[in-house]
C-alpha cells in the first residue's frame, strides 16, 4: 500500500468516525504462493457490504471478505478469514496458486448516553458515562451550565420538546429531569429505537410514569427497554451512588450480565479440618 493510499484510507476512517458510521477493517495478515494481495494490504467495508477503499484481492476473494465484514458487523467480533486460492471449486473461485489469511474487525461508533436533565445525578452520569466509553449528550432546557458537564461531547439547549433526542438502537437514554415532564420525555424516548430507556424517580413516581405510558398505547413488549425506577438495587442514596447504579445497569444489559455477585463465598470456604469434622459429628 502506497503512502497516498494509506493517507486516503486514514482520511476515510476519520470521516466515518465523525459521521458515526460503522464499518469493517480488513487486513491481509498472511499470504502463501501467488496471492493477489500482500501482507499489510487493507480495505474498508461499509455497513452495507460496499468496498469503500483499499484492496485485499479481487474477484471472489473480495466477495468473501465483504461477506465476513457484514457478519462481523452484525455480531461485533473480529474474525480471521482463510482464503484458498488453489481450488476454483472448493476455494474462492480464483485459482491463483496460493492462500491468504485476512483479519476482519468491526469498527463501531461509541454508543451515546443521552442524559435528559441536570443536577448532581446528571453530572455524575456524564462523568461515569464518558469514563466507560460512551459519547455523552446532555439535553436540557434551559441549557445547563457547560462547566458542570466537562465530559459531554454535546450539550443541547432550548430543546423543550426533546425534538433533538434521536438515539440509535445501541444508545441509552436516562431521564433525570427530577419529575419535570419525565412522562412526556419518556414517550419520545420509548418511541425511538434506543435499547435502554430509564427514568430516575421514586417508586411512586415510576408507577405514575408506567401508567401514563400504557395510556399512550405502548405494547407490553416495548416496555422491555424501560427501567423505572432506574438502576440496580445497590441501596444507593447519594447522587454519585445513584449514577453508579444506573451505569451498572446499563453495562449489565449491554454485556449480558446477571447483576449477581461474582464471588460465591461458599465455594471458597475452607474445608473443615479432621478435628473440626469429628467435633461436628459429636455435636450432631
């Protein structure tokens, strides 16, 4: 790959990042025999399977890599593609007399944490979310003090109807408006494809929000994305602890966790000594 091609590839990667578009990066890691690409050759494949730039081989080799790219974007895990260039029938249809290994990895935009509201809980959510790799957007009217949200990628002001709330499926929306129109903003959030919608509220207030949303005609299956009251049961009291419980719940749901303690004390309990065992038998 020439310097010009590398520069073009990097420029395109930056542009895709800025547009928050997912893509796959394919890199030739090994070749044997007469392969049409060389180790280090790279290509960018768009989320629709289009070859955006680069070169990892022509013909069916490219087709196979593009298919692998689509698969790893659906199931966001990298994979290694082994291409047999010897066998026109059993291989990839181009008998060049060699083989090639291509490493295909998904490059996904960071999920966005949408925070509706302001206050100490919202500030802590912003800090924790950014630390966990989220792109944080704070949406509140009137505009919150920007100095209190130094980790926010974007602050939306004057959005009284939350028309600028446009989360994607991988995003999380946390409503921390302290009961000020939380039922209204919950409607818009739940009508979006956001995978997680949470309302920070008391149990009494949460019941009112649930009842309101049912009255808006949402189907029961849509409520699977709703958490009200938000967060894991940590016994949280302070704003920092409440924010921690909410972010913990988001991570648990994203990663498929259970929320249960990882340590089983019984499994690590020391076996009783012979004397202890005899003593227990005597007592029994």
